[in-house]
C-alpha cells in the first residue's frame, strides 16, 4: 500500500508531489495520458513566479524532473475508476489497481471550446481561454471574447487593459451575466458587443487573423478582423470518476472543507439579513462530513483535492501550485494522525 497517490500531472499535482517526496513519503503520481494538464497547451507563460518567460510544456517538464529527483514515482496513465473508503483508497488504470492510505485529487479542468474550424489549430497562436494568462500579449491589438456570462464580462474587462478594441460576440440578444458586470461592460468605451452572433470559423494560418461570424436572424455572414480570440463559455472539471464518492457541486467542482466553511459563513450572513429565509446549507452538502482541521480535505477522510478541479474562481497556475502544496502538507499531517 502506498502512503499517498496523486491523480493529476499538472501544476497542482506536481507541486504536491515535490513536497510529498521531500517529506520522504514516496508519492505515486498518475500524470494522465497525455500528461501535463492545461499548461502544456499554453505556449508562453510569463506570470509564473520565478520565470519571466517559459513554455508551458517546459515548465511542467521541469516540475516533473524536480519531483522525480526527490523520489516521486510518476506513471503516465489515466485513472479510470476509484473506490474511496476511510481505510484505503483504491484507484484503477486500464490494467491494474493500486491502493494508498491517502489520496490527492488534482485532475484539473478543461475549458469548453466552440469546436469550429481553425480553433484547435490556432490554440496558443491567438486562441485562448484565459485573459489573465494571455491578455498581456495583445497590447494595442484587437481581440474578441465569446460568451455572455460573468466570466465573459470579466475576460473582456481584463482585456481592455491591454487591447485597443474588444468585441464581445454573444449568440443571444441579452447577457446572462450579473447586472453589475453588464453595467461595467456597457460603460467601457473599448468594448463593442455583437449580438445574436455565432462564430463559424477562426481564420489565419500561423496566427489568428479574424473570425467568420453568422449573425441572426438574417443569417448574414461577416468577417471580423481580430488578433486574438478568447473563448469564455465555461470550464468542465475532470471529476466524473469521483461522482458519488466525494461531494461535488452542480458543475462538478470538488467541495473542500475551506469552501464549505466559506459557503456556510456566507449562508449565515445571508440568513441574518433575511430572517424569513430558512437555512439551505444542509441541502447543499453534509457539513458533518468535513474535517475543518484540513483546508483541502474532501468529504472523504484522507482524500484531499487541489487545483482547477476545486478552483472555479482564479484558475491560475500559481494558485494551483499553492493549493497542491497545501494539500501535500495536510496529507503529511493526516498520515501522522492515523499512526497514533
């Protein structure tokens, strides 16, 4: 039986592995196939501390080597099933099973894409799903954001700090974003909204040069010349195999004790302002399942989670690294506690 298994070979999983290995816990890491997480799909990374510019795949490779140097064992296979109990955690690849005393889930999330011609070919060449990550590369350029929720509004507003012009392309005639976010967008002179429009194709050979959009209801086609395209239609956490075992929210993100605590306090504040409203906290999750001595703990004792499978707010490599480190330190503490 392993001391700890880490599922995920991205920044969160590898950060956890480095700390666990240095603590002489010999973590077993399942990095996936292909390994590396979302960062391997990013061309240049300029906002990871210690690197003014590094390729995403290169950063992951450096982290892998660092983890292995300290004694982590890394297997580039996918976990297809888990059986999580208090006494042992069992994970299954296509041809073998492994057991451990503890588990860190760091499976990440995937951005949802439009699946139109040119989009995948130009990812990292002007097509992005993260304005915070890539907005800096579009100083004084023209860019477009696709989406109509709060994320799309946030992406557009972030891009106005760099780009000279930002289009928002939305398939309906109104946004679903919160009122305050809409007001900020409408008030920004750099932003122009194209309503009732759908991207049909991303154009360009070596980089994004424009998009072909279809505008309803007249079904008119228009070529919009842009330098960058940001897709903001949501993310999907890779947590399907944990459904029914650890508690997930309605979008599939894993609840950790720190989030449960925050949600509980927010709920209490909301109830104190509205005494006629009954508490809904117990309808959201079973609060008694969580050990609040561990911030990264899930609803199953000995199972921790970190990175983008938990974090739907920041979704940055640096925050994922910090969460991975926190989870590793808590695993070390957990393993000491069950020895007693």
